[in-house]
C-alpha cells in the first residue's frame, strides 16, 4: 500500500459531508458513504425521525467538509 492509498483509506473512515452526493449540504450523503449504504435510505430515515430538522442542522454545522479531490 502506498502512502497515497493509506491517506485515502484514512479519510474514508472519517464521517464527513459528501462533496458528490448532496441535496442540501451533503450530510445524508456523507453518512451513507461512511456506512457504505444508499443515500436514499439515509434520507428516508431522516424523514421518519422525530426532530429531524434539528438533528440535520446540528450535523450540518458540526460535520467537516470533504477535502477537495483532484
């Protein structure tokens, strides 16, 4: 494994907002990438949760953005 691959794996294991799979701010896409599941499923779960807007706002403000990719 090269240094670049190791860094990529390290970034993959962190919960961050998605740059590519985003509807509003990338929170659901980032959660889906972290758990390797469908972002549609995560969005549906957010619709069902009570206090979903509050949870989303908190996550949108506390989750880091994904680093820019080449």
